[in-house]
């Protein structure tokens, strides 16, 4: 799978040029707003000056690393703060490949397209494993393709684009495959505050020296522009992650880290619960409309995306443009996530106009 152009931006740009009102369901930019503590912390930070306006420590503000470590039950020395979850995944995949154990990176199909893009950039080779109809990943299918050439297994749970959630048994099996082949499991858990089932398990719930876990505050605090993420790795990998991070970025944004750190202490858990409930309601509204339209879909157990297949309507970029022009709804082509769901579309439920979008789709496909 090649990733030569950022289709997300291409679709958004096309929608903005449309000569009609278009409901944006393309990108995962939360619409419910950041906690008040974020803005308050930034206002306070503006008055600090001096050393506080200089480079942050290369691995992140000490206080923030301690908070992440406490939340994930690890040692602070295992935590590297990154420029968003995207860089954390890049660091984890880079570490897996630079060990010289092989060039293969195993990932799902459908897949968030930045993973195969990073694989190519890092000089790796992609191997795709199709998921089940519900979006689940069968460890046996991964084991069937893994070999001594496997450097890395990349998973994302809760999953973008399918909404699948992996349980502890799945995570343990995937880590067993990584250990058997001396590979590293990179587990992207950026949507861990958006889980609607009791089955979810982090890769950190299974003890192993063959895993690097990544996360971010972009979705949980609705601050995608702040770029505050993190990687958690066994100590033998931390120095390599820190060095690659320094060579790429020097350090992360100090004011953004400061604001996130303050918010971690200040935000009531009710904030996250309310956002989960909001997304759950949107899922129900949207999928009920899809039933009415006679569509197939994956009902997410986590994250906030729905993959949809409308009868006789392939998930191509051309059809995405048709939906924008003729229905006023912008989604992503399934083909941008791989070959397994090329006849599907993906919609992000991060707009207050979900009900209106659902009605437009029902009308269009009736």
C-alpha cells in the first residue's frame, strides 16, 4: 500500500470548494471542546517567561512523564513525551526496524494509512493481515505470516477505521508472536478514553519486553493541534527512542506539555465519561439511519469511526466526491485504508451534525 498523497487533506479541500453546504465527517478532530483547564494553564504559562520559554527536556517535562507513568503503571524512565501519537508510532516502528532483526512490518487491512507510510519512510516492508467482518484481528492469521524477517507488528486498539477493540487474550497472543520472532509489538492506544465495551485491554496489561505502547492527549482532551503524545518502552529501548526523537525534533512543545500536565491534575473524570456518552449516542443515531438506508456497517466498540458499505456504491475517491456534491456529506474512501474494504466508506462521528448527516445519507440512498 503506497501513501503518496495525504488523502485526508485532499477530501477536506474538495469539500471546502463545494458549492453547497457539506457536513465534514472526514478527520478525527473532536468537536466537543477541550477542558477549561487547558486554556487556563496556557494563560498562566504566558506569564512565566525566562527558562520556561526555552527547550523542554528531550524526553518531556518531568512532571508530565511522572503523570503518564502513574496512569499507565510504569516507571517514569520508560516514558518519552513525543510530538503527538504519530511521532510516538514513528519512534516505536523505527526502533523495531533499526535492531536489524528483519524488515517486515505486519499490520491490519484495513489500516490507518500513516502506518504503511511510516513503514516505507523507515525502509521497511509491509505485510497486511485482513481482519474479520467485525474488524477483529485473529492472532492465528498474524502467526501464519510472521517469520524471522518480522521486525514489527503494529496494532491500533481501539481501532481506526473499524472501531474494533482487542481483549487481553488477543494482546497476549500477539505479544507471544512478537516474542517468538524477536519482533516488537507497537500498540497504538490513542483512543483508549473511547471504549464502549468491557473487553478492552492495553498491551501494558501483558508483561513483555517486546512491546512499545503509544498514546496521545489529542483525542482525549480534544487538542489535536497541541501534539502531545508519548511512547512507553522497556528500558533497553528508551535511549534509542530518545535519540531518534532528539534528532528529529530536539524536544517537544513546552507550553503544550505544561497545559496537558495541569489538565491531568484538574480535569474531572466526568469530562471523559460525558464525551464517551456523546459518541455512543451518535453511534446509535448514525447506525440506525444506516439500517434504514440498507447499508452494511461496522458498529464501533471503541474510537469514533464507522465503516459503511452502501449497495452498489464503491468506496472510491470519485464516489466520495459524489457524496460531497450530491448529498452534502464528506467521508473517507475505504480504498485509502487498504484493499480489504475498497467498497466501503469511513465516517468520523465528531460533528454535532451527525443526525443531519444521517438523514442526508438516508435520502440519498433510498
